């Protein structure tokens, strides 16, 4: 019997790893449980370089045997346009 994780479980594993490595580090499950993840743009308070975000996504997809390029692209889009940490440090963001 094949017990492949659901897409949601895979995405959450990606977020867990990203936030564990983010600056400052965080526990995404705790952020969700405490409702802090319900505030507007809360994920912008965390930084993880874009390159590392892609590496984490690729690692988790490989571990879960997601091989089709179209499936890999769909996961990347979902994660990066979802609530991934910012790829730009706050002080680098210019707000006018």
C-alpha cells in the first residue's frame, strides 16, 4: 500500500524547515496555533534567502519522490506565493 503524504502535508513540511532556518527562527505550527499567522503579512517578519528556500523545496520534493516537473513547479508556486519567509531582509525593503 502506497502511503504518500498529501500535498498539504508536503507543503507544511517545507514550511517547517524554512521557518526553522529563518531569521529569526520560528515554529510554524506554533505560529498557526497561537494565531500569530493570521495577521496581515506576518511572514514578512522572517527572512530566508530565496536560494535556500528553493533548496529546501527541492530537498522535500526529492524525499517525497515528486519527480514530474509540472508537479515540482506546482509545489514551488504554492509554497513561494503562500506564506514562505521573505527573501529580502526588512532593512533592504524600501517603502515609500
